[in-house]
């Protein structure tokens, strides 16, 4: 996933699977955190509930979410964060660090999130049975608003 659009409220990236565009992803504001930073640096730069996870590569596992009462993709070992999932949602205030897929995008929002999530989840479930799944989050060119 390449983070492309940043505002004071959110970050929107483009998620591709094997080089093919899958969906847009809405996250909280990108504050420049990276997986290679120390835990202390990450905690110092993080604003609780309003900060995108550190850029990096994370394993994705499908596990049961007690909060949502269903199986959802979970990002494993995100430094300074717990319970980071991929789930439907439309606005930055729906994320708390999680990744919200959407078929369309606007300023601080993604649209058709349930459809984008269903399509992505089906692909993740099919692959997860055979091999480990990873998501790589990188900072692309900045198109700030």
C-alpha cells in the first residue's frame, strides 16, 4: 500500500495486490512513523486514536475480533499499537489506527467500504490458507491538502 494523500485528519493510500489496484485505504494522519524507529520514538510521535501506524511490512492473519464479533484481518506486531485490523469504515474517526478499504475516495473519506472490504477479505482468506500474507505500507509522493 502506498500512502498518497495526506490532510490534517487522515491519510489515503492505494492498495495493490501483485501490482494490480485493489482499493483505496483510509488511515489516521501519517505522522512520519516507521517500523525501524524505536518504541520510544513511536510512542513520542503518536497521538492516541489519531495516528496512522508506522510505515513498514506486517504479517496479516485472519482472527476473531471480540470488538466486532467476527473474523477480520489483523496486522501482527505493529510497534506501539495493538489490535490493528482491516475493516469497513468511511471516515478518519472510524479508524483508531486501523485500515479502512474503499472503492472510492474523497477528502478524509472512502466510499463503498463494505464492498471494498468484502472483495479484499475474500482474496485474503483464499491466500491465507496456503501461505503467509503480508502488507507493506510505504510513503509515496505527498499530495497534501
